[in-house]
């Protein structure tokens, strides 16, 4: 969640201070429908939340909503923004940005196809100006494989890994090279199958140790294979404007189905085939939700400022 807020903050090009909340007891259990944990010392000098109040507050996650509401009450001039559905309705902030697959609506609600992130167009362009030697040595097309793992929506069984491996093996037979990265949720059987499927191909593998090369692999991938369990990772791949194949493990939900269907309709993604017969390519305008959200925040904040000055 913090990645999403960081992306919008970066797009705003403002001076940012990060405040992390960690309420305990009943305040954690009942957030966002309860006030702040008194131990946060709200409004007290030297505390985490104290004057001078900022021009804009960005919040995400249910635990952050009580703090945002308290700031809004203490400083009506502060423009309040929530990233992701707060589950408390549209009145919780001046502006709310949610992905299009969420059902929250209202005059102060903005929908984007993907979640915001920090891989803005200028950052990807900067990275592309110099290709790291280990990536440059790989033959093209370079396929970036982004592996997630089981969550409350997708099971990611051994059978799922076998399906994924068979598809990647057919892709490897067509002469692709690979940039393979895992997440904290990636099961060992998934990584092993992927490594076995690509073993005879030129590749780089990041298994979670050492410096994470993820942003370089986003910038220099010619096509992507992403597991469907992560909205963030799928959206980050779609920031490149390059072909994105989505592998769907067992499971799914109406919300995730809406998300993936919207990206297919846009032309960014396709379902990962069981077997590749040929290499495909397609293009689309890169999706940059962070910049879209930041522009709308600036517009609405400026309007609020103008109304305040005009009385």
C-alpha cells in the first residue's frame, strides 16, 4: 500500500514526510471506524501528528483513516486524499482515488485502470538510457517473469506451477531470454518449475537475495509474464507499454476478474497461453495512474485554494 502512496507523492513533486501508524488493541481492531489510538499523542508538540499541518495529506489502508480524519478536523485547510477504497464511503476525504474494478463512486472519486506506483515514465526513460551489462548480454526478446504467490484469492498450487512451467518452456524454445524475479509470497515449487523451464535459455534470476534489480528488469524487458495474484505487479508491468501476459493460478474473485478484464479490453494484457507457437508483440499507451492521480489532486487542490481566497 505504501508503494501506491509513494508513487502519487513522487508524481506530485512535493516535499514529502512519511508517517506510519501502528495502533494497538481496540484501535487496531476497529479501524477505520474508530478514532486514533491515544498513544499517538495527536496534536501534541513533538508528536508524529502535530502542527504545522501540511497542505495535502495522502493516506492509504484502513489503519491510516482515523489519522486522516483527525487531521481534517484539526486543519480544514488541509486537502485530504485517500488512495484505495477506505470502506467508509466517499465523505472520508476531499478526494479518493481507486482502481476501476472497485465500486466506490462519487463526485470526489477518481477511477484508474491500475494502482499507482513509483515507476513513472521519466524514471523508466532514465533507466533505459543505460542498459546494465548483464542485461545487455541477453539476446532479445528479453522476457521479464514476475512471480507472485498464494493469497486470499489465488491458491497457486503445484499444478498451477506445472502449467506455468509448460508455457514458459514453449516460450524458451522460441529463442527468448529471461529476467526472473520473485516476491515474498512465491512458493519454492513455483520458482523451481520456472527455473527448470528456462534452464537452457540465457537468463538472470533474482531469488530474493542481494540488491533487487526489479526496476531495471521493468525498464529493459521486451515482454512480461506476470502472475494474476498481484494488482500492483500487473499494473507496474503495464507502465512499460510492452506486451504483458497474465498467468492465472487456481482461484480468482469478481474484483480481480474485473481488474484483469479491464486491462485486456484496454489492450495491455493477454492471458498466458498454455503453449507458445510463435512470438507475439503488441503496443499500447503505457498506463501511468500515479501521474493521472497527481494531476487531479493538483487541479482540485488549486480550486479549493482559489475558493478560499475568494471567500
